[in-house]
C-alpha cells in the first residue's frame, strides 16, 4: 500500500479525480482528535473516493482503518465505489428538487419572485417585524398605461419591456429587499427594517429608474413609461395581507391623482 506523507489522500483524489488508496500519517490532524482516535498517532490505512455529479467532482468519500498494514479487499473497494455513486445520485436529486422548488417561486418572464412566494414572504416578514419591534414597509407598483404598449406594439415587445422594468426595479432597491412580480404589470417590494420615509425614498428611486430604463428604445421601439407607487408601513399587528391592502389603496390614490407619483397611507 502506497504511503502518503504530507499530502492527504483526499487532496490527491481531488487532483487526480480518481480513487486513491494508501497509508497516511496523521501528524497534520488536530491533537484532540488524534487523542480520541483508536490507534492514536499511528498511521492509518485509508482510501478517498471521488463523488462525481454530472461530470463535476462534488466531494470526496473518505474511509480509514486503524493499522497501516490492513489493506482493503476488492469487495470493500467495490462497496466504497458503489456508496460514492449512491451519494452522487442523492446529491443530484437534492439539487434537482431545489431547482424545481426555486422555479415554482419564480416568474418565468422576469426571473423575479412570484405571487406564490409573496403570499408566504409577506406574512413571514410581518411576523418577524412584530416579534422584533422593527419597522416594515410595503411598496406596490403598477406601470402606467402599460396596456397601450401591448395594443400598439404587441405582447412580445410588452414582455421585453417588463423584463427591462424588472431589472430597473431590482437596481433601485437594497440587496435585502424582496422584489416580486405580483401579476401583469404590477410589482411589490417587501422592505424589511424600513420606515415609511425610507420606503417612499425607495419608491422614488424606482420611479426614476423605470423612467430612465424605458426612455431607451426597446427592440428598436420607443416606449417611454412611467410607474405609480403606493407605500404603507406596519402600524398594528393585523397581518401581511392587511399591509398589502393598505399599500394597494395608496397605489390607487396615486393613479387617481394623475399617475407617475408615489402615494402613502
């Protein structure tokens, strides 16, 4: 059995991308771990087996046995290979499940989070704000006269405009803010730990960002747009839906006041 001094078996396994079997000294291991380990500071027999998922080395399965002279049988080597393959399948399935779960929460057109996600997230944010005594604000946004874009230029251009608007909204808020495409041309921002004044400032940044983004031609067409916003802050311990209804009412007030503005409740 080959001796491995200095370089660990798993390091060589990663470098070579294949199973490595050998004898390795343990001086590099933490002293407290060596004190608990059967065999103490004695060299051990070990193997490192790569875990490969879709052609990418994702991890290493390590197996050790006290006693440098104790080799692994062909059966044991085969079992280790099989176990590594099973771990790779499990990791791939877990990743696939996570991707499916993520896609269910995303709007396929804009890549923003969707209404299904919002319904859970707003209640979670509300509960957290009430529990911790921190501010919470909601911004509800709606593009002004967006139906004219679809009617005059077609839905393909309308979709391109929505994607650009989504990027503009994301660029105007903080990294921790949650941006949702609520439906159609309506968007929502959950602004945790944000006062009403802070949310109004954020809404004004969004309004300016959308105006600037749509001032540039989209697929060769000039379709400048404005956006209206309604802002509401947490004032009681009702629920997240009540907060949304308040912000939506503020949005309606902004529309009635002439559009292209921010209103608050």
